[in-house]
C-alpha cells in the first residue's frame, strides 16, 4: 500500500463510522505512522507539539479499535491495516466488527487527477501484501551495511534473485523483514512464504497467483508464464524462508529433493526472463543457482551473514557484569540463538553473573544447542561427517593438504565435502600466507564431546 492508499483506506473507515473525514493532524499521524516515524518526528515536520500529536494519535487508535473490534496501537497499526486491506481487496463488501464497509480497491488505488495524463494506457497498480508468516521485528541491531546492499541490489541493479544465507542464529530472517518494513510501499506485491513445511512448486505458484488476484492457468508451465508476465508488469517481492528444507539430507549442500526439483528450474527462470520483480531466498546453505563468477553478467546476488559482535544483543536478558559481555559474545561467535540459550543457563545456574560463568573457561553446549547440532550433524553427508570429525581435533586453522592427510577419502569426495561444509557455514576458509580451514568453534566443541566414537 502507498501512503495515499493508507490515508484513503483509513479515511473511508472513519467516515463510515463518524460521518467525518480525517482532519489534517489525523492525516499526518496516519502518514507518519505508516512511514515508521515517531510522534516527535511527526510533530517537528508539521510544527506541532509532540504531546498534541500523541493525543490525536491515541484518540485515532481508540476510534479504529472500535471500528475494527481489535486493539489498535501505533506499534501494530501497519501490520493490522495490511491484513484488513488484503481481506477487503479479496471481498469488497465485508463486515468488520459490526460495521459493513463497501471497500473498492479500484477506488482506493485510483491515481490522483493531476496524475491522470501520466497514467493513460496503464493499469492501476495492485497493492497486495501477505506477510502473515513473516516475523514481527521487536529489536534490530547494526545491519545497516547489509540493508544498504539489499536496497542497492533491488532498486539500483534490479537484481532478480537474492540469497541471504548463513548459519542459524545470524539474523537472516530478521534482516529481510526489516528491509520489507522500510520499503513496503515501493512494491505492488509483497508475499512471505516459509519452506519449513515445503509445498510443491505448482501449489506454491498457484498460491502466488491467487494472492496477485490472477486466475491460475491449468498447467504449471502456463502458470509460470502467467506469473512471470505478472512480474514483468508489477514490481513484486517474494520471500522464501527456510530454503534448506527442500534439500536432501545426507547429501552435499544444495541438492534438491526429487519432489522439489522444480524449484531449481523456477530459480533459473527468474534470472533468465526479463521482469522487474525480485525473489529473496533465505537459508542455512547455498543452492548452486547462487554461484556466479561474473557479477556483471549475473542478475543474482548472495549476502552471507555471520554473527554480530554488539553488546546490545545481550540487553534485557538478566545478565550482569556488562564489561564481560563482549567476551561472552565472542565465545559464541555472535550467534543470537546460542547466546539466548546460554543466557538462560547463566541466569539459572550463575544468577546472571557472566564473570563467574566465564571463569570456568569452558565453552558450554546447552541442551538446546545439542539438539540443534545433532540435527545439523545428521544432515551432513558421510564424507562431510568424516571431515568434520577429523577437523574438530585441531584448535588452530590447518591447510587443505594437512587436513586431507588424515582422511581416507578420494580427492573428489574430499574436495566436494570441504566445499559443501563451507556452503553450510560450518567450515571457514581463512586467507593468510596459506589458505587455511577451520571448523566453527561452537560446532567443533559439540563434535568433540558428542560425536566421537
């Protein structure tokens, strides 16, 4: 939804309820809130006092709460309005609470009269957002560089396929959702889907077409053409989270399960056919489609995330000894999920005393971490498991040649296994005088203690 569409949408609801249109200050509050601005910022922009803007906002949220029969606040206004708007676009005559509204998306999306000349021979752009499965972002930490990369790739370079990948707990999903929150109005369609419980490509494409208000064609080939035609006419953003779930466990990274092989063709088509839309895939391992040695020729980009070394990620976790927090973060490689798990342990066993926990000079693997690493280890191919078991014996990075000496693997299996482990972000390549390889420190501790024969 654009800002104008939001204002028209809210104005219509308020007018149906009260017989009055939004006044200038109410309009400013709606516009500013949709842009994620604070009351202070809105007040400065319109030369008003912050307290007055806050009072107007509170009254407006109360009125919308009565209309929608939901608890509307400044913090949930955007997400709630998106959901109601999507529902209204699918059913123009609907009841919200006890109130009947006749919403007409043609009217809401109609361009201003002064823009009519520039919109001759073009269709009114659809606005359809389905972010039901997207996470709610409560806190966001220091990923400005990564956000700028996503913005440049999409808005300046028209990159059609983007991979955001990295080990669990590095904030991949949070980063992409934050990008959407900041840029939602720049897309006609935004759809978030998870592959945690994957569906076949034909069901996925049918789902997309329905949300785009397109009647799906009878075959997958025709549906793909239909979708790509839509992508050519509208600027869409599609998110696919948990990509690793369509890959085969026990094989090298990025190998598709038979029932999801069509996704590989779909990703290739996205880069080969000209259009103005974008797909972002999020996962814990790379797929082969994201490998391109010539950035000038490829309309694909890969963003790889590692841990975040910022003490703010430990705020409000009940921990003490703040001067030791960075040491704790470094011990667990800045991994959000691992740090959350170990913070709970420190609170329960050490009364929040980080210094006492660190004084034992032990990298604790919590029960939650054991369960997670067990799944990761089982997911590896036999060749990768053999490499991991041997590499876990070394505290320092070692050369490829030295690593291979201790293994009973062919050159092909060794090289494929080592590459695959890097694509899963379990092994890091270090460029020094010589090329060295090292196992992720926390995973190494798990392997040493729980995977040895």
